[in-house]
């Protein structure tokens, strides 16, 4: 009736401005004053609230014109008999003209909501409304006699239409009150003059009711407009936010109806579906994203989870769903909330989604990097630890057993150092492939790092299963490898521990398996050792020995023993070999077989070896000038960059001639870094020192070392000497070959470990140059060595 229209579209900003204006205008002049349209003489720019009222007035102008004219028709019928046709007709013409003028004026307020109305415009309108009221009041005063009972129906129709006019004018309550006030007073004067006070009272009552209704309608209208403005503002804000959301993020909005069919497909959602919006609209959402799985019924578990949530009408957030769009598998992250209509009935879902395929793949790649070894593709230490933890927990729960096997490759470092890391990496890859073949249903193999691998056996019911697995690993890994046209041989050492028998925690079980592996390596490799409780005692002893060895130099607990080396023919002493001895204050005499490996593993051999070299040179300087001294040198010393300088310093400080010093090395120095070792040997030889190759024949590729290095002496290992004395064909052949080769290369040979006359005779027959062993003297102190040299000199003179 008021001609109001819903806010929205381009009108929303105006409504937003209206709501702000109302909120600001109320404190200044009061809501009631604004609603009544009161204007002070100085108020030349009425507020937007007045513009809102008059804008609605303009939209109802035609209705008021029609009601105004219609109400005059029964009035003419009432007053025609009393006033005469001419006067009644003239009054009717005036009413029509006033209605036209009022309509024309009100239609000028059509843009009142978008501009400021002047006070003159408002006063003009109120004046015209007052004139219209006066036009109606005049005949009611002048011709009140005509309002008889016989004209009651016409009068009732007239009054009703006038009431409708006033109510339609209520959007501007000031105008409505002006009109009803004049009309009501005029309608009451006539009955008062005629003494009909009841009619006058009825007229006043009618006017009051109409006035109250006009005010009530005015307030209701304003509330409706305020509500519309608020809703429009919120709708505009939401629209802007959603627009901003879709424009500036990778997410999209999605919505389905109660039948789970897509509705209102946004362009970004359509792009994610790789379809046009109109193609996707109305399609079941699961059909759109299931791909071929929709027809076959084989949906991924994530899609089945989504279908269940939609079916149960429950909210979900950040649900990872594997979809198939455009023939490609993608990952979406969806969030959704059920929606309901105004009656509380379920009407579908709405939510947001995003394509997280790249993030998912990156996360999977990171997880792969974190849990798998990149070189071999096997599980890494982290995943092995988790697998062992699960196996231990299951073994505890079901009273079964599990096992952890640690595997270390034998001689792998030699491959890495001599042929390069690329060959070493390919060898490790082949090792991993061989290990995979051996794994059973409940077994997991992985790489711990370097050349260390491990196996988790989750179900060990057979007591011999671990030993069978260990020996299968050793056998398979010991077979030759073909890598880049190289045939390589490496072995494997295995240590194992069984849980929960040997340990109830992952850390302890792994440590115990490591102790067993250490035992296997200590025994020479190529074997399997299971964990035994006494291994802890051995490890603890080793730890204590290491601690004591670190303080051995400062406590002056180290000494040198000297074992003579004699000429095989004359049995005259030619040299002494300096042998390191440790007499610990805590442990007493400690075997070199125990403390030398500890010193090499901890690099204590570098300072200890330097001390031994200096002390040996100092002692040898006191001997006759033809007697040489041999000092053992470890691989750790040879790889030390300052070792050659240490040799020069030891010779200089002792005064020993360089040709009287012979350094004994083993093949192990070439397994660490052959190039660096050979360079150091060249520097030492350039000083004039001799180089002896110790334990010849027990290493990896001794002939290659002889070809590439100028040794002065080759020492034949005791095992061959013992074998030759027993007429072993292999030992005899090896010694003959070594002697012949040494003679050809202008080297001397020393047979080690000669302890009997038979061994001596056999060595002499085979042509060895020098002999060392208990037969000619055990390791002795410095004073004993000097005394032996004195006796040897006397015997020579005699």
C-alpha cells in the first residue's frame, strides 16, 4: 500500500546510506521529531529520513488521487440536495483539481531518497494537504444538515475512503495529522451547531483512531525500511566478501540441494570440475567427481566418507577427498554445512572447497623423504624404528617374539675409496634389491645409513628363524656383484637381538643387536652373532679401557718393547721392531690386541703413534749405526696431513739417520684413501726412510700395492711360515712366489713368527732374507736390547 520496494542490487548502497543517516539523525533531533518531519526555520537541509518518507509518498501518489476522488462521489450525493447541483458540482471540480495538484507535487518527490529535500518543498506539500483538508471540512460545516440518517450509507463510504486516504498518507505522519485534524474538526463543528453532540464525539473518535493508525503505520514502515537497509547492508557485505574470496583465493564455493545435486555453480567451481557452469548445474555432486568409479561402484574410501556425511546431513571440515575430474585423479579439501529453509526443513549443503593436489603430493614426497632412503628406496632408520616398535608391542600383547638384525657390509669402504662413490652407491642399490628378495610377509628391511642395513622380523616363532635369515643374508650378499664392468666382492656381518627376551624397548633392542654386530666384526666378519648378556660386559670393559687409554700418555703408562730381526744366513741382528706396550695403573698389562683397535677406532693412535715414533728414534740413536729400527704405522696416522712432518721432526730431534728408520704399514692404509696414503709414502721415501709391507698375503689386493709403491721389505705373515713348516703346498707356493717377486723388485723379505728349528730350516730353503720370531728373541726392553746388541757384537768379533 505504501509503494515500498525491496532493497537490493544497485539500491543497496543507498539503503546503506539511509541506515547510517537514521543512526546519526536520531541523536541530533530525536527519532520522533524526524518521523513527524518537524522542520525548524533554520533547517534548510532536512535529513535522509524525511527523504525516505517522501520517496515512499511519491510511489503512492496515484493511489491517493484515486481514493481522494472516489471519496468525493458519495459526498456530492450527500450535499447535492442541500447545496444544489451547481455548488456540489463545483466542489467536486475543486476536489479533482486539488487531487491532481497534490499528486503532481508528490510525484516530484520520486528522487527524494537520493537527494536532500528543501524546507520549502516540505512546507508547500503540508500547505496543500492542509488545503485539501479544508476543502473537505468546509461542506461538512456548511451542509451539516444533510448528514441525516437517510444519507448514512453514503456518509460511511465517504468517511471510509477518507480514512484510506489518510492511512496511505501515513508515510509522512505530519501530513496525515494535518489532514485528519482539519477534516476531524470540520466534521465535528456541524453536529455541535445542530446540538448533536453524540455525532460530534463519534467524529472526534474516528479522527483519533485514524490518526493513531497513521502513526502506527508510519512507525511500522520505518522499521521495515530500517530492516531492509540492514539486510541490504549485510547482503552487500557478504556479496563483497564472497566476491573477494573467489577473486583472491584458490578456493571456491559449492552448494547442493536436498537431493545432493549441484546448484548455483560458481565459475571457479566449474573450472575445478573442468565444465561449464550450466553443464554442472543440477548434476549429482558424487557423479561429477567420482569419474569412472561412479559407474563401476568402486568409489575411493574418501568419496564414500563424503557420501556418508552428506547422507547423514552432518557438518564436516577440511575433509580430504580423492576425486577424478577430466580423467585425472586430484585431491580436494572440502568443508560443508547443512542448510535449512525458513521452515527449518533441510534444503541441502553449502561449503567451500579447494584443490590441494600439489600440496598433497608435496606432503607425500616429504613423508617419503622422511621415511624412506633415497638411494635404495628402502625404509630408513625412522621407519625401521617405528616398525620395530610395532613388532615389540605386538610381541608383548600376543606373547610372541620379534627380532632385529643389524647388517654391516665387509670391505665396502675399500670399494668406495678405490672406485668412487658412484660405484659404491650402485653397489648399495644392488644390496638393497637382494635383501628385498629375502623378506617374508612379516619382515621389513631398511637402510640405517652408510653401509649398514637392518631387518625387522615381526613374527619369530621358530627359534632358528633368525639364524636362518642371518645366514641367508650373509650368503646372498657375499656373492659377486657386477657394477659398471667391475666384479666386486663384499661380505656381510650380522648381529641380532630378539625381543622381548633380550630387551623390551626399541632403543635397547637396537643397542643389543649393535653389540652383537660389533662382536661379529671383531671376529673378522662374514658371520652372525646373536646377542648375549656378557656382550654388555665386553662393551663396558671397552668403554673403560678407552677412558683409561686417553690418559695413558700423561700418566706415562706406555712403553716400547723391541724384537730383533736377524739375517737368515748369518743370524746376525739387522734391526729391531718397536712394539707398543701398555701397563695400565687400573687394569695392569693390557694386550695390544685389545687396546690397539680401540686406539685406532678413537683416533688416539695418532698421538700415541707419534709418541712411539719419537721414543723409538731416540732409543735407536744409541745403537750401532748399522742397526735399523722398524716402527708400525696405522692408517689413521698415514692419513694425517702432518705425518711426514712428524717423521722429519722425530729424526731431527733424535739425530737418527733417515736410512736407519723403517716404517711398517699394512694394506689397510690403502683401503681408506689410497691416493693420500701413496702421497705420504712418497714423501717419507724421499727422506730416505724404508717402507715395509706387513702381513703380506692376508689382505685384499697386495700385488696391486707392490706394483704402485716402492717397498723396501715384504714381511711374510706367520700363517704362511707355519704352513710351510707343515709342507702345505699353498703356503710353500706363496712364499716362493713372494721371494721371487721381491728379488725381482730388489726388495728384502722377512718371515714373521719363526719359533722352531724346522720353521727356520724351511724358511732358509725358500730363500727369505730376514727372520723374526721367538726363536731369536722375544720382545724386550730397551736395556735388554742394548745388552743383546753387545753380545751379538762380541759374537761377531769372536
